[in-house]
């Protein structure tokens, strides 16, 4: 038994340096939550890996930003029990990509069995904010086959590739980016003429017991319904809303929801809607 554990530990240590995986089956996702401050990194598995095949040896998430915009990741909050994350490396204006900086966020632990991989069900990994007060512009998850990324790796000899080594994938499970760009210059609360709401605010981030949703109705497009769905698109709750002018507020009881990423939508009688996302944690 001890020998088997040692062999498994050896595989986990080596897997991060392996060639492309035999079964690359995980996509990364980056999004900006409705507070226009908190970024969410999540993973969408394309297959289900039960224990022990869900064991993760190492993770590196790489985010690209414009070099002329100040940014430092802070308030890194893990959404996975027994897992911690840290901004391991900042690569500033490498020779092969001088207009960009790259932030590498890694998982501290090895041999983790707490990340859930259910096919096509989004699993939140962590949130972070920009410690600088001003917007950093678009943040973007890199693609490993991007020529610019390959140039930094092969010419500058700096590893800025995405990696998630999973036992079930026999190596790096990363297969690409689902939604890779989050731009704080495009706020949820902008006065979009097609949106039924203005100044949408959803907090706390993340949430555990209750969720507060504040907004102002767009004149002539008053919201009369709020819908909450899970990551699979199943509707979990529908709340009627009094179609009134001025600031509105709904408090949702979420204490019975499992941990995960959820979608909300504010709907007006004319069919327009404003979607938002929120995270539920169970630590």
C-alpha cells in the first residue's frame, strides 16, 4: 500500500511536465461578477472523473493583461475546500510579448481530491480582485497554442501555459478556454438601452446564507420576475417582483443550495432580461 501511494505521488509530481495529455478534457472560464470588482475562475469538465481519478497534481492559471494597466491579484479566495491559491509569478513585458503582462496563479497543494469534475457542470475554483483602485482593462485567459504564448515559452523560456494535471486525464487536462475575457470597462450596471435594469448590485461575493440583489428599473421596462438557475440550466426558483420605479431589492435565502456557480435573471414584462452570476460556498 505504501509503495502504491509513493508511485502515485511520483506520477503527480511528474505530470505537470508531461507532454500534452492523452485525454484533454477540461476548459477554463474567467468572468467578472456583478460588483464589477470580483473575478471568478472556474473549470468546466467535459467528462466525469470519480474518486480517485479526480486527483489533481498541479494547477497553473495564466491571465494576460495590457502592460500599461496596473494590476495585482489580491483577496484570493479559494472556493474549493482544503485548497489554497497564490499568484506565484508576474511576467512583465517579456521580449516576445512586450505589450502584455502575464499573471500565473497556482494551486499550493499536491494530490488534491476536493475538486469536483462532473461533465458539463461548472466548478468554481477561486475569486480575486485587482488591488489597484483603477480598472485594469480586459483580463484574458491565455490559450496554450497561441503563437504569442508559444514564443514566450520557446524563445524567452518562461512557462506561461495553462495546466491542470488530473489522474483521469493522464496528464494535463486543459483543453481550452470557454469564456476567456473579463473586462471591467464594460460594467454590468451600464445604462444599456436594451437592459431592463440599471445599477445592478449582487452581494455578498461569495455568498453562503443570503443573497442581496439591488437594481433600478429602466422606465417602461420594469422587472416583474427573478429566476435562479443552477449551472446545468435547471430553474431552481422563481420570484415575483412588484413592477415599481426606483431602487428595488430582493433577498434570496440560499442556505440550502449546494456550493457552486448559479445564474440569476431579472425579467421585465416586455421580455427583456438582465442576467447575472453568483457563487455559493460551503466551507
